[in-house]
C-alpha cells in the first residue's frame, strides 16, 4: 500500500480489509481480535496512529514507532496466538507524524485465536465478530485440505473398485488423455500409475470415492452423497412442484459426474467438443464453462461434511453449492494462477482426461460466462459454504431441456413413419422397452426382452437415457441400478408411443 493509497483509505471509511486505530504509545486492547479476524478471513491492514473523530479519521501518529513495530511482530509470533501469524509492516511519514501499518495475511492454518479457541474472530463488514462454534468447527475441518483424499486405506484392495466404472474411465482415458504412457498393462497397473493405489494395491480415499463400489464407499465415507435438483421456478416457493428432476444416488464420483454432465448439457446451446486426438477444441461454449464449474465442485467437495454438495437448476440460474469456503479470498482467485483443490487426487482424475483446466485457469474460464452470455456469474463464500451461480438469459430452462428431448423423440418417430432408414435398431429397442413397461417390469425382464446382458454399460445405453428424459420412471424412489427395482413408462413415454 503506497502512502497515497493509505491517505485515500483514511479519508474513506473502515471496511472489511482496513482497520485504523489510534495507538499513541501502546496497542489497543482489541487489536488481537482484529488480528484473529483478518487471519481467519481474507486478510487486511491494521493502521496505527490514526484517530477517529466522529465519522472522520485524523492522523495522530505513534510515538517510538520502532519499538511498537518490534513488539507487535513479536506478539504475532508468540504463544499468545495458537499459530504464528504472517504480517508485513510499513512505516509512513504523513504531516510530520509517523504512521505504522501492518498487513495481516489470511492464514492457511485457520482458526487463528489467542489464549483459547473461544477467542476466534472473523471479519464481518467493517467490524470483528466472535466466531460461532459451527464456524470454528468448519475452520478446523478445512485444515485437512489436500490430505484426506491422498490418505491410503491400509485394509483396502482393488476388489473394492466397481469394475464397470474403472473400465469406463480407463476407456475414456485411452481416447482423451494426452498421457498414454499411464494406461498400463491392466487395471491394477493403471490404478498405480494414475495415483489411486500404492504398489501393494491399497487404495486411497480419492480413488475409492471416484471408482469404488457403493458398499465400500459408504463404509469408509458414510456421508458420501451429492445432489442435483431441477426446480421449475426462480425459487422453491415459486415452483409449481418441488422439482421436476432429482438425480438418483450413484455408487461413486465418476458415476455422479456422468449423470450430472448430461443434465447440464440439456440447458445450454453449445456442446463440448474434442478433436480427433482427444484434446479440447478451443470452444468457449456455455457447456464447457458449466463443465468446468462441475469439476471444480467435485474437486473441492467435502465428502466428510454433513452439508452435501448440490447443483440447483432454477429457471433463471444454475447454482453450484459446496460445503467449505474457498481456500483463498475470492478477490485473489483471478489475480494470479492459483490451484489448491481440497481433493488433489480427484482433481487429477479429471485433469488426466482433459475434463478440467489446471493451475487456476478454471476460475478465469468461469468468469467468461458474462462475456459469452451477457449474464452475470457470482461467487460467494464464507467459512462454512461456497456457491457459484451462473445466471441464465432464459426463464424457461427446464422447459427447454424437456422440449429438446421431446423434439428428438418426435423427429425419430416422424422419420420412421416416412421410411427413413436412419431410425436405428437402438431406437427399436427403446420403443420395445416403453411398450413392455406399460406395466412395471424388473430390469432383468427388460434385458431379456431386448436381448442384452446384465451389465452397467447396457443400463447406460438403454435405461438411463429414458430415465433422464422422463420417458421411464422408477415405481418407488430408489437407486435405479438396483436389480430389484422396477420401471414403468411415464405419461410422456406413452405420448411418445402414440406418435409412432
């Protein structure tokens, strides 16, 4: 901060990153509260030698500035605070007075408190407030950034992975990864090379959450769950029904990603593209931005929190909600290349197949939303939660998704009626399923009907798309991949059959 900037701030008002105190010859009693508050939030300046007179501030100066500086810096590194606090000091000469300023950095070791944890403060507007027990707990919890997902589970093994999921990811890797040397000789070799298993075949938390079987994921991470809800209104209160779609529970993170990305693709106009070599095409599309936001959410989600990550799709916006605040202040995210995901292993999983940006460019990409669409993107974060909101130019985004699916189905039916040979065998199977499921049927019965085997791939190819587009529904709310679950054709599916 230059001398001119300091004078401008003094002539302004105190704000969230600026606190002026008189401190003629000794420290004010509440200075430790401000140190704690700045260190626990976004950092800020403490300026000594400025007197408040009504609503204005006047330069009063400090006596023996050198001693005050040494005493203050010594206090920040003493045992009065639970962790050393980083600070940069500046001495200014203004109108014959000496003014001391200290920049308190945001600490990576939150919470910062003096004497005991109850003396933990956060900055709120232009004042310091004592942190609540929930906020203190959240700060302790967030100290595990980058640690938990890399932790090896010594009693784990590769049999805990879902074979279909890891095979699906490995096939995706073959197509789109720029690092073919990591593909390995088999699944076991592949898992070691991408960093989700050690040489003995023990998995880490990140690998288990990305590709594990449901029973093992939930045994080690009981709170593992995320949500996507489409709400037909600008708020829950405004919606004519609570929601038009809610994502079924999935076995692991890769399965969540697959189904979430398909729902997001329905609400924007430009698809994500890759070239023949599997690299991202320079495509500044809405879908690419939302994809980056989704991967960012998964890379930073907190699987051990009771606050679940969720995507809310309203008619005027898409919200990506996560437990835990950003590791750095929002104002710093776009100023330099910064990458500090809560789950480095998970972030790497997506980066290896070109599904995310690296070293901080993702934030800049999300900010392009306004340039591309003309609508705002907003970032909000406190100690406990963070939200990224993409505002939409249409107030009928849920209807747009439904109309696209309906139009595709109607066009196929029309083409078939006109003798178009492009109506494929796959579509014939879809029609057969919808006719067959006018009465509830088990998944095995459906597979027997269309002559396919009981595999996850066949579920994705024939049943999941019908669930996504509301042509097929579960008879009771439960996990759609359960073999005991029954499926039934919806009114929309029956309407489609009538057009054939």
